[in-house]
C-alpha cells in the first residue's frame, strides 16, 4: 500500500514541478519560493526512500513472520 502512495505522490510532484518552476522564475520573490519547493521535494523523497526506514520495516516484517511460524509450530 505504501508503494502506491509513493508512486502517486511522485506523479503529482512531477506534474506540478514545471508549473512551479515557471512561476518561480517570474519574480525575485519566486526565487525564494523555488528554494522552498526544492527543499520540500527533497524532504519528500528522503522520507519516502529512506533506506534505514525500509530496513526497519523489513526487520519488523521478518520478526512477525518468524513469530507466526513459531506459533504455528507450537500449535497455538
């Protein structure tokens, strides 16, 4: 489910990026806004594609799988 959200967010950001760039180039104030847009995009990608977070999620899934196997073997 998370990968669907990540793909959707990536598509929305990719679609909105050209409009944001054009709008930001029109004014000096827009240059500041463009820095904020770039920072926001960077934070979004770092949140979605954080390798440490992914490793933790995999470890939790493995533990749950191991616990389920252990419970199944013990007859619970």
